């Protein structure tokens, strides 16, 4: 049954009513301006259409619409979007606004529990005045600790808290400490000088510092005979790291700059030897890439794979030359006491792969010298042996009698007296001994290698 004209408005939705109100109202000549009151609507209520006064004016629709109870429950207020009160920060049983835990704690001075000591802490940096005479007391312990951990950031942070009165003398002092140590410490010092460039020191500081160092070579060579050559290496490395300009060396050979004040005298044999050494190194390496490894690649700066290759080379050279002392010296130069278990592992595996008494006796002699001189500690030796025992089954695929050979090596070490029962207990269980025949009187078959 078709809807009557009076029922058609009731079937319209609230969106249609809003669309009709937004459209311009046109009243025909025969139509009454007063609309009929629909069922369910409030009486005496009329909708008024106003023209907008401008583009920025507030729409008047939300002020004039009065909906019936039929649509009130489904229509949300334009101001209320269903959000929590005060964005979750208000009301009872709330956690607060998101991110409030990151804000600073507010201290109210009117709070009864207020304590003046609870105020914000103000960090005050006290700079220490450090003169040249204070370097031995303030700088040297810091540098010696740096040689142990290699952390340049810690050194820079400590030096930032100091007010240095003579920065060129600091450069000279740091290089002198490195000259008294090995190449590993010199490599660390070169890296420290490079990192200090961007934080504390400038290029003029380095230039003046190296000048002071060249002038004091006569005194430094009394304790370090090769100080002149090593100082030239430091200068060449500084040029490669862009700490100083190459012009620092060229000025010694430029006739126009010979009369420069406070410049080291090139007529001095030690100064000439140092500067000439730096010039040769820089000239030979045009791209300066090789100078970044001028002090050699020590174990602490190598990747694990490269370090393993170095250890294998030491073992192979030991087998070829039979020189145990030279192998120990090469091992000490690597300066990786935490990685000596790899040496034990590779040496035992090398002897098992050779499968002869000559290789086993050589490795046993090598282990005896290492343990008695405490080059390799007990923990490192035990760790390397445990690694061999864990893969003894895989080694037995290539060397069938690997377990018996390993047991024989450790028994020789026990006779020499540098291993104990705890080491022997790590060995795999003995295999069942085979008899030669049933009527041989219980003789056990000798192991043949």
C-alpha cells in the first residue's frame, strides 16, 4: 500500500532533513508558508534559514536544528566525539594524559611535605687548571688506562673537564708516552690524536707540538734510541689522518720558509732524520692509505677471522722452523691474551691432522713453554682443550685414531707436570682394548700411529 503524503516525511532519514534545510526554500504561490506539524514532532517549532554573512562565519545550522526524540539517541553532538574527559587526564581512576610520565616532576612550594632539598639539581662543572708540570700527575694515569681499554671517548670527556694552559705541550707529552711503549700503544695514540682534532686540539696545536718534540729529540733518544725515526712515523701518520697538513714537512725544504721563528733546526742530525723519515713515508704512499696501518695490524684491531689466520701462521712456522721461542714472541706481539684458547685449539688440531710423533712432541714442548712462562693461562688452556673434545667425533672422520692420539698427548703433558687431573678428566672415555688373540696370555694390542 503506498504511503500517504503525510507519512512520507516520517520515512525520511535525518540526513535527508539536513539536506532539505541546507537547500534554498522555495514557496509556491498556492502553498501555505506554514508547514504541517508531523506526528512525533514538537509543535510550535519552525526552522529558519539565514544567509551566511561571509566565508568565515559559523554555520547556523547547528544552532537552529532541533531534532525529535526519535533521532536524538542516534545523533552525536558536534562538540562531543566520544573522547575521554581531558584526553584521559581527568576524572577518577585514570592514569593521566599520555606522555605525562616523561615530564619533569612538579614540586609545589606550598605543599605541606615540601622540602627545599627536593629542588632541581644544577650541574656545575669545575674545570681544573692543568699546567705542564701537572701532566705526570693528571694526564699520565689517564693515558695508561687508555692503553688498556682503548676508549678514546673516555679520554676526551676527561680532558674536556680540564683547562689546559699549553695544548702544544700536551701533544708532545702524549707522543713521548707512546714512544716508550710498543707498537700497539703507538697505534692507539695515533687514533687518539686523530679523535682529539675534532674536540679539543686544532691544527696549529699539533704543528707546535711536533716542533717541541723535534727540539727535545736529544733528550728523548737517551731512553729511546729509535725515537727520531718513530717521531717521523708519527708525523707521517698525522698527515695521513689529516691532523696536520703536508705543508708541515714541505716548509723544512722551502727556502722561503727557512727563516720562520721557533722552527726546529734541520741541521740537527736527529731533526733531519725524523723529518726525512716522514717525508719518505708520505712520498712513497701517494694515496696515504697504507699509512693508516703503519704501526702494524695487532690482534686487538683485527677481525676474528684474520686473527685465526695469524695464529695458524704461527703454528705452521713453528712446525717448519722448530723455533719455540720465536713462536712465543710472535704470539706476544699479537697481544690477545683473551684469545689464547684458539691457539691451543688450533695447535692440538694441527698435531692430530699430522698424525705423527714428531708433530705431537713439538706441540707438547710448545705447550710446556707457554704454561710455565704463564703466557697461556690455565683457563685458556682448559677452554681450548674443551673445544677439541667437543668436536673429537668430527675429527675422527678424518683421523680415525684421534681420541687415542689426544689421550697420548695429554699423558705426555701430565708427565711434564704442567697439567693436572682436572684436565685429564675432560678427555673422552677410553675405548675397549682389543686383545691380539684369545691364547696370548691377556696381552693388550699396542696402539699404532
